[in-house]
């Protein structure tokens, strides 16, 4: 009788311990999941997707001059432009790089040019590109400094061709314009950063291969102009994209059908123009 009673108490205690372990395990799983998802919540709707940047980098790689290839091979230690193209977003996980956040975009009112706009005291994507070019070109700067700004330049030329990175300040570049993408919550900025290109379902190498089928005449035409012309071009497209959606609208196949060609054209231009910028730097 005594032994049976002790056994029941022991069994009850084991049951309680087992329950506590399961509860702790569940909490731990939730915590780990939250930590894994946190970067997505923080940066998922503010970046030109990794695929987009790598497409731009790969296309640029195919149009480099010999002298440029040798210089980049040295500075990037053999890594490709596609490999380093996401660097500007990767470093966002480190608070030490917070000061570079304004480098990824520019906001100014629709209907005016960048040159006529009021400039941010924190800088923007255009001032950042100019700074990167100046530091890379000056061989008196440290190797470490030139490499950092080269990686940033590769990334920023990609960002420059995502239209919502040359946008309005009042809605945070379209981040405040909530829509649905195939039934999932999104916003106008994220649609162009990520949803369109990821929904297409091709790898960056597949897309780069398809989008790089352009004639020398077409390449020359796409490379015309300066970064000031290119930002105004993106800004004008951005204005059209604001008119392409309504708040709360359900987007899907029809929107992708209407705008994939524009997405591909911006990726093309980003890659070809990055090649031009780099070839000019290392001529």
C-alpha cells in the first residue's frame, strides 16, 4: 500500500516535469523562430531582393573591360559582382553601419528633378554613389576603404534602378501603401523589392542569362546619361507605380503580367549601367 502510494506520487511528479519540459520547449521554439524571422521583419520590405541585386551584378560582370576586370579581381579577391552585390543590405544587421541607411534611397516630390529638390542633410543614394566613386578612384585611400565603398557602389547602382527607391517621403517610399500579394499582406515597396521578382521563380543566373540578350546598339542606348538622369528616370517610373495600385488592393497574376517587363528592363539597365560606371572608374 505504501509502495503504491509512493509510486503514484512519483508518477505525478514525473508527469509535472514532463509538462514543464514541453512548455519550455515550446517557448524556446517560439523564441528561436522569432529570432530567425526578426531580420525579415526589420529589412524584408526595404531591400531590392538578393535575386535582383545578383542579376544586376551578373549582367554587369559580362560587360566589363579587361582593365576593369583585373582591378576588380584584385580588390574583390576574385569574387564576382553578383557575390558582393548584396553587401549593402547584409551589413544592416550590424548597428555600427546604421549611418549608411539613408544611402539606399532618395525621396523628393513627384514632378521635379533631383537637382531641383531639397537635399537631405543625412545624404541620399546619389551623394552616396558620388562618394563611393571618389573614394574608389583615389588610390591614396586605404585598400580596406576602397573595397568597402566598391561593394557599396555595386549595391547602390542596383538600388537606384528599383523605382520605389526614388520615391516620396510621406509614405516611406511606398511602405505605407498596404496591398495584398496573392492573398498575403504586402505593400507597394515590397511588391517591387521582392514580390514580383521572387514570384517569377527564376534564379539570378537564369534571369541574367535571359536579360543579357541585347545588341551593342541597345547596350549603348541603355548606358546613356548620368546617375542624375537615371535617378530621375526611376523617379518618373515611381510616379506611375503609385497610380498602379489602390490601398488594400489584391494583386496577383494580372499585376505581374502588366509589370514584369518593366521589372526586367530595370534589371537590365541596372546591370549595364553598373558596368559603365565601373569601366569609367578603372579606365
